[in-house]
C-alpha cells in the first residue's frame, strides 16, 4: 500500500516536457477563502492570487507552454461588493503596468477575452498598449479573461455573424467558421483546464472551446498554487486517453 501510493505519486508528478499540452486554461478560484482562513480581508486574497498568477505564468513560459488562459473576472463578478471589484481592477492595472515594462525582456504575448469596453479608461489604455506591444512577439501567449462569460461570448459571436452577413449570402456556418467570431479566434482550444479551490463546476468559462478539454480539479486554493501543482496537473493530463469521441485503435 505504502509502495503503491509512493509510486503513484512519483508517476503523477513526472512531466514529459517534450510533449506538453499546447494550451492550459485556469479558473483562478479560492482567493477569498485563502484570505478568510488567515483572518484577512478578501481583497488580500486577490493580491496574493495576482502574485501567484505572475509566478505560474512565468513558470508556464519557462517550460515552453504555448498558450495560458486565465479567468480573472467574469461577467457575473460585478455582483461583488464595489470595494472588492475596485481592488481586482487595481491589481489588474498594477499587473499590466509591470507586465508592459517586462514584455520586452520576457517576450510574452498578452491578449484579453471579454468585453473590455466597459472597463475604466486607464485599464482600456493599458490593454490597448499591451495588445500593441504583443503584436511584435511570437512567444508564449497569455490570455486574460476580463468581464468574460462563455454564454456572452457565444451570443456576441452569433450577433456579429448575423450583422456581417445582413446584406450578403452567408457562407455555410461550420464549426471552423464560427470559431473565428469568438474571442479565441486563431487560438487552439485548451487541452487542459484547471480549477483550483475545490469547486467542481465550469462557471461559464470557455464553453465552446472546452468541448474536448481534460479537466483537473484540486482543493488547493489559488494563492497556494505552485509550479509543482502545475506539474501534477500536466502529468495527470499526460496519463489520460484522449479519444475525441472516437475509439482507441
Ligand atoms: C475568484 O476567487 C477570484 C476572482 C474573482 C478574482 C481573480 C483576480 C485576481 C487573481 C487578481 C488579478 C488577476 C490577474 C490576472 C493579475 P474567489 O474570490 O471567488 O474565491 P472564493 O471562492 O474563495 O471566495
């Protein structure tokens, strides 16, 4: 029993770095509980979560991951107390200021999924600058979902498609055509979706793109998330048998 569990643990953490998933998506969950457990305000949990994001994104870049997408603020998160929303927005501002300074060195591309038109002028300006700088880079791409909701994304795509062909005959609507109207246009679907924080739900995240993603759930709260935990998730993924609806031949 002891030997079995040791072996299992070792196998579970061994990553084949020559065969990584191309795209990992993460729901950043558990910040509030992390803070409450320490008798701190929830906002302290978000500050810790932003640091964890910085660390994990750097690790993902260093191991050669192509795409990392994180769910930072959903279309439903506006329901939170205004002070909490403000803190998250100012953490994002701080993060983007610093990221812009380091982009030259890090060569990380950044994109944003979601309706950013309703964000503050300062944030919108930072997003525009980050996007502009990113156009010159080829490396790891980090997508931050901000004011993002999967259903909202699908409705917007349908509306834009209908509008685009209001006066012309529309081409056949295939999955491939339709994907071009999503925030994720041109980006491969996530292979691995990670949800820390112990909840077992999708929460309106990448509804279309996650059709064949492998999920990894863990009780670890997001601020406690480490590079080892990323390794564990990747190793776990590498032991899955992805059949995409087919059968193993
Ligand atoms: C969910 O945890 C987390 C959020 C709604 C906000 C995530 C935002 C950040 C980490 C800050 C900035 C992000 C970046 C990318 C720099 P929760 O509050 O729902 O936690 P709980 O379930 O424990 O209450």
